[in-house]
């Protein structure tokens, strides 16, 4: 038998090159983990894929995930791996597990559990803690093979606790000696392979005990010193989460500008529509635009759909979580709770308690049945409150009945941001802004309340003109936004483009069959911890570093993913 010319040839697909070019017909040849040629390939492949009728696109680069724990114990980074993701960046929002002293391990677990809704019992069971320094942690991640490449950021919360101990938890200002120690440790982490540094300045980020995140009140001097450490190391992105109200958006942003101007390091941060300040995001994008025009590398991370919670009997929260009546059965199994809740007397008692409350913590005008297929742009007429008016029932009765669907496995969808006006036009404007990158999927986090790691699939099915969205975007441009644009924003210049010499991270997508399944709750974390997972159909093949990792959504068993140490130069 004649020797094949290439490891893999993908034939007859429509190429979305990751640069936004018009789709074109071509074959793609792969050799030694790199794209060898794009065009009409005469040579043979040791393995060949028929991509006729399909889109061939670069693998997705997801720059906002929290797989910091899962990457230590799990080879497959689901749900991201089911949505064409081939590279993730973890360690966002200032939370993570290194550096760490033995006495502070529980503190970091409590912080991750509170901020990112990852069960502490699963973290304690799954983490082997074979590290202290950030470099040691990277080695621990590298010891396990994965289904995708992993980049890690140095988290400010862990760094601050490592240097300051209890004083960090009390939000004390760092001393000059503390700041110098953090600066040196940051340089060490960057040189060991961290791709950047992350911090949180959000009052909403708290430990499971309710304590604020240790980085909440870090001073400008402290943040600047860390940014200057990135400069000294020669690389590193600075990821920040802020409420932009300490004391005001303008003053917070001015501080951020000064940090970027002095250090020269790129900074990115979440931009969302707050429902209590529905036009504030416009001001923030305008500030970013002004900074970029002045030559400062600043960028907003945005989502293409609401930042929303899933509520249900299996979720962390539901509309009746704080009800005394529901609390009496909350620890029972799902089947037992469903049986009890179907009893008319129990239903009447719970509804009477809830209807008797003067004020609900949930705005039921912004709570909707998620449905199957899941609807992430629900019409206001479908809200729990709107249905209650049509049906002549109280909103609590409607929510109660909706949650019992599918044997109690149904979810309600509560957009907490980006949906103040009942549609996704704000998301459209954010995505179209040249100073933004699509992110905020939070893969690996919020496992009982959010399942946004499916954003890559949603982006195409919901926003592509080719999928019927009249006010949408061209598919090629959407793919560019979550491949080369995302990769370049964190210094990964070797991927995100279908071109010779680039890393052979690829997806073969049957656009006509591309669909999102509804999220399901699984109990497969360490110690039986629960997590929301969401699959998709329509991905014929996912290729990582030239190796087929998924066929029709099923894992092939191949684990070619590696730890990526620092930025990567273009071929």
C-alpha cells in the first residue's frame, strides 16, 4: 500500500478561514499537527474526511472559562468540548488554586465555590493539591492529557492570600513589601507559562460564607505593580472584572487606563447591560473607544445572549428556594420532591406562603420557560408574569407548574443582564463593536445555575444570516469573532485561522443540522457533585492538533490537548 502524503485530508468543504473572508470551496491537508495546505489537494491522507455540504472552520478559542479544578481531574472539558472549542483560557475573575499554602486550601475552595458555584465537596475530592507555586500548578495540569489546549491565568485572589494570609481576607491594603512580593511572584508565574493575570473588583464575588473576594479593594499601586510585572516578563494579558461603581464608572475606568498606559499590557473586562442601569454599557464602550484611539490596548468581553440563570428543582436556585414550605422538602430526592409537589394540599400551602410575601426577589416579568429547543431570546409575552395574566393564575402558580414539567427536570430562564428591553439588540451592538471580543461563557463554573459554555453554537445558530437571522451577521464574520479574534486577544497567534502553517484545530460543521439541546443536570463531578451540561448536534468532526477528538458529538478517546505556556507566535 502506498504511503499517504498527509496525516489527514478534509475534502470538499466550504472554508470559513477565521479571518472573515467570504466562504470558499477547498480541501485542507494536515501534517504533524499543522495545516499543511489549503486548496485542491491531490495527495492522499492517512485518514480522510468528506466535508461535502459542510463548513470547515477553525477550532473555537474560549478566553473566559473556569476549568481550574476540572482540568486537574478530568481529561474532557465538557460542555465546551461539545461546541467546537479547541483552546480555553482559565483562571478568570481572580479565582483559582495557586499559589497556595496548605493552610489556605479551604479558603480558595470556599472562594471558588462562592464566586463560581462549583461544589466545594467536588473540589475537595477532585483536587490532589500536588502544588504550592503557580509553576507547580501548571505542572499538575500538564501531567494530564486533555481533549483541548489549556491556557492559565494567575488569579489575584490566590496570589493575595498567599502573600498576605488573613490580612487579604480582611481586605487590608497591601504594604510595600506585600506588593513587591506579589510583583516577583507574578513574574515567576509568567515565566513559568501563565498567559496572563486576572482580578475581581466586584462586590458580588463572595466566598460561600459570604466574605468578599480578597482582591475587592486592591489599590491602584498594587494593581499597577502587578501590571508592571507583566511588562517585565514580556507578556501577559490583564483580565479584570469590575462593577464600575467604585466610586463611579468614569473614575474606575480612569484608573484602568492609567494602569494600561504605564504597563503597556493589554487589558480586557466584561461589558454587560445591567438591568438597573440599562444604558451604562454604552458609556463603557465609549470609554474603551477613546482609550483605543489613544493607542491603549483595552477590550471589552461581551456575550451574544443574556447572562442568565437557570432555575429549577435540580438547579442551585428556584423561585421557592427561600420558602419555608419548600425548605422542608429541599433535601429530598428529585423524585420525592416532585411527588410531594404534585399533592394539591402542598401546592396550595406553598403558593399561599409565596403569594403572601410583600416582595419577591425575582422579577417574574423576566423569568421564562427555557423550553426544548432552548429559547435564549424569549418574547416578553412568554414570561411567567405574562402567562399568569392570561391564565388568571398568580405568577407563583405558573412558575410552580412550569418547574414540574419533564418530571421536575425543566428549567426556567432568568436573564440577569443583557435583556432589560426584552430582546438581544444590545448584544448585537456589543458584538459589532470593534473593541470587543465574544466571551463570558464561564465553562466549568456556575455549574448549578448557568450553562453558557454553549455560546459558540448559539452564536452561529442564532445570529448567522445563513441560519435565517435577518438582522444577523455573516457566518464567516461570526466564526472570525470566536476564533482568530479571540486567539489574538490573548496572544495566541498560531491558531484560529485555516491557513498553511497554523495549528490544525478545526471543526467540520453541518450548518443545516446545527442545534442546541436543552441543558441537563448530571451528577458526575467528584463526590457525586452536580453540574449543568449542554450538548449540540451538527458538529461532524472536531480536530485538535491534527487529531480527531469528536465525531458527531462523541469523544473518540483521543487526548491531544496540551498546556499552553504563554503566548504563541505565528508560524
